[in-house]
C-alpha cells in the first residue's frame, strides 16, 4: 500500500513538472524569460545530443536543427507528463511514458557530460533521472507485493479447504462409529431374547 501511494505521489509531481516544462519549451505560455532560457539551453544541448552526433552526422540528416530538437523534446515531455497524470489509464501507459522521459533525460545528461558542463547545469537533470528511476523501482515493488499477497491468499484458501475436508471426513467417521455402537446393543438384545425362548420350547 505504501509503495502504491508513493507511485501515485511521484506520478503527480513528475507529471505536473514535465507538463509545465514541456509546454513552456514549446512557447512562452507560463514565462517568457524561462522560454528564452530553455531555447538557449537546448541550442547548446543540441551540440552534444544523440540527434546531433548520430542522427544528423551519421545518417546525414541536414534538417535536424536545434529548434526541431527542442520542439521534439518539448512535445515528448508535455505528452508524457500528461500521461503520468492520468490515473484511470492502465499502469503500463504511465510506465511507457516514464521510460520515454528517462531516455530524454539520459540524452540531456550525456549531452551535458559531452560539453563538459558543470553540476550547476546538469544537477537538475540528474535529480529527475533519479526520480524517474525511483518511480519504476516502486512500480516493480508494488507488483511483487501484489503477487505475494495473491499467492498467500491462495495458500490460505487451499489450507482452509483441506482442513474443512478433513473435518468432514472426521465427522463422517464419528457418525459411522455411533451407528455401529447403536447396532451392537440391538444385536445383544436379540440374542438374549433367543436364549430366553429356548427353555420354553423345551418344556
């Protein structure tokens, strides 16, 4: 129960953060200064990103600009953050969103390391990476606890079923013994009557 509540709390916190950040990366919806700062940050991060080093250079895709990179990351962040907030959806949907955000922030971290940025720039990325990993770990723990609870319930039901059957068998044996005890006096009474009748016949 505690792990399930922790998963919900983390989903709300992460979902709200990623939704707000993703929307603000797309446009100055919440803060114009933050939007400008995020644009400059993604322009720098693009130099060491997976899309710059692999997609553009290896596959020779000339249209992979920093603005396209920022919009892709922003859309992924906002959409996955929205999915984390939707508790009525199956749990696997939130887990897929978690993995997508984990890959995005791994790209951010690798880009910061490639550019040699200090911890003041990459520290927030590392923190949210830890939170995303923690949520996945809690989901696994919740699943294991549910399976353990279900298995213990099945074992208890099987034990109670076996004990009830044994009780029924014991009750049946007791009834048979009582019937046998009742039959024995009746047979002894018949034998006594037969002995009493024999002298009369002789006379």
